[in-house]
């Protein structure tokens, strides 16, 4: 049985929710599931905007049939060829052999690589091209590296709907809601939205900025992403978040403490520092154990906070492996413009601090405070005094 929602006059959400998938892209935990969004426009011509992951293909196909109600499917617009949005293309071509596929040159190349068998019944569009499907006219805008090179967005100039591909998406299954205003987004969704952006799109901030500049020149009334809730109200709230994230500007003037501890001594030191900072007036502090916090959560928090404390024991004369992994993810995702304090630990030959600072030097605009802490086996009076100096330096840097 089909399960759809009406988006606007003539436009329907025909996607699906997936609670079976444990890891998005087989790496990021999604305990709240994920939605695959697809849209069907009923105009003089019928137009499908993107498909969904094949794992939810049965629901998707039932939704299409239910909305079409006997009509043929005339066009399929493909904004993004990543398999969680494109895997059902082949089945659509089998069921609707007369359909015309609309996309760009790079997208058609990727469809060929995936073996989707797109024939000659295609329309290749470029930046600014326009197609009228009856009452509705769609303008196509290229959005390369948001977050694949072929990505584009489609704008309905008739009703102001932007089909935004992977931009403005979120982890989390919709579970009955469709629009962001049908939930308390700031309470229930912003963390998943931030984690989605920072880990999936975060590396490509300049490309997102380019898309935001294009979006600023058109009258957008609704945003229809390929994951997560649709936006019809308070668009400025979410656009502002994207603007901050894509410029690597922190949301909070606060401190993120990430520690790596084998036997609890560095954990104790991290907690001591958190207490010191609170006593000195710092209100926004988050503390995470790198060993039991998935790195996707750490990356999201790193984008959120202005100051980071890296507290790592030395392991095999190097950085603790999971802390090293976190730092490498920071580098890979183009993390920049943060103030960092370093604590290192070890019972003999502590080297983690120097090695972490070397990795930070490879990132852009990362300010490492001069005040550092070395914990030899466990926190002592001398290392506690170093920590006091570090806490004062962090507070001064925060401007408190």
C-alpha cells in the first residue's frame, strides 16, 4: 500500500523511511534511521525528481503507482547519482520504458558507470537551462561537490520549490512528519542535521558557499532535500546554519574536550579541566571519550564549538589510535579556524602532544595555545598547576 504526503498543489513526497540500516554509507551510525526523499509532480507532464535506495524500492514503486493513478510517467529528473538516491533508476526504466531522463553530462557519465542503461531518450541540461512541464517551469542549477561532482539542484519557478539534492538534508527517519515545522527541529533534529552536514558535506565548504550565493538570487519558498524534513517556514534559520558550517564558523563560544585514556588517568585529568573551566565561568563545555564516541559525533561537535582540548595518552610512542583517527578525520573534512589546547600523557616518553600539534599544523588556521599539560602516569601537583595555566589561557581566548 502506498504511503505519500502532499507537498504543494501538484507535488507529492513519495519517499520512504529506513530503520533497518545501521550505518549510513556503512560508516556513520544512524540510530534514528534515515529517510530517502523523492518527489512526483503531476502537471501536463508527470515528473519524478530522483529515486531512492533499492532497500526501500518496493515502497517507492507502490508510492509512484498510487500517485500516478493510471497516468504514465513522462520524465525523471536526476539531481544526484549517489546510489541511495539513484539505485532505483534501473527499475523505473524497466517499468516506464518511454520515460525521458533529465540530468547533466557528468551525471549521465556516472549513470553509465553504474550500469543503469540510459538510452537515447534523455535531455542533457547545463547551468541555467529551463524546461516547462505545463504550469511548472524548472530551472537547473549546477551544485558541484555538494557533495559529488555531478550534483545539481532544480528550482520550480512557478511555486518557489527548490529540489536541493543532498544540501539541507539530515539523518533521521521522518516517521510521519514531513515538514520541519511539524517537529521541534531545534530540539529533536539539529544534532542529526549538523552531523549529516559535517560528515557528508563538511569537506566542501567553499562549494556550499557557492551554492548559497546562487540560492540567494532566487525566491525560494520551500526546500525539498533528499534526506530529512522539508522546509516551508523559517528557511533563514537553516540557511544560517549552513552558512556558518560551510565557513567553518563555530556555533558556540565554548569548549569541546576530547580525551583518550587507557586506565582512567587522562579521563580524570579531562574531568578536572572541565571543573576548572566551569569554576572560571565557562558555561558551554562538552566532554567526550574518544574510545566510546563515534568519530562522526566528534566531528559534528568540533564544527559546533570554538575551542577544542585534545587530551591523549601516548601509545606505542605515538598518538592513541582513536585520537589519531579523529584528527585525521578533522583534516580530511577541512576542519579549520579553531583554538586548540593540548594535554598529553604517558608513564615514559610522552610524545602525543608534539605529534598532535604536528597534525594540527597541517590544517588551516588552527591556533594552538602555548600552555600545555603533560601528565606523567597520573595528575600531580605540578601537572595540575600546568592545567590551571591552560584553563586561564582558554578562558582568556574565549573572551570571558
